[in-house]
C-alpha cells in the first residue's frame, strides 16, 4: 500500500486513530488474558478449602480449650480463697459466741455476788471471756 498525496487529510488522521485504538485494545485483551490465567492458577481447590476449614476449626477449638482451662483454674483459685475466708469467718464467729457465753456466765456470777452481798473483789472471769 502506498501513500496517496491526493487523499483527504482526515483519512490519515482516521488511520492513526484506528491504529491507536487497535494497539490499546490489544493491551487490554493481553491484560485480561493474563488476569484470567493468574486467577485460574491461584484458584482454591475444594481440598484447599476443606483443609483451611479444618485448620480454622482446630485453631478455634484449641483457643476454646485454653479459655476453658483458664476459667476452670481461676474458678478453682476463687473457690479456695472463699473456703479460706469462710474458715476465718467461722473461727471469728466461734470466738464471738464463746465470748458471749462466757460474758453471760460472768454477768450471772457478778449478779449472784452482788445479790449475796459478798465483799469485793469480784470473782474472776471464766475462761474464754474477753474483757
């Protein structure tokens, strides 16, 4: 094909424009084919999906087991602490009841001492009495 100098000017512009469009279209097609091939190569197979699901389930199960173990240990420690506190509380209550009993006995002894008009000093307090 030869260049015709008598052809209108717009034909040369049109040919250049068509050439640029064809080159651009070739680049787009090449990129699309490359993307499609890459997608096919990187596509997850059903076995890969199942393995990922199994790994995720195992990880979640391990995390749940660790959390359960941690909570059980914290609960055990809390129960031990409560048992110690309860034992101390019961010990203090027993001391209070012993003192109350001893106080009543001592008050009765003092009243008896007064009613019998015995001379001072008053009788000694019983064991367990806390002045």
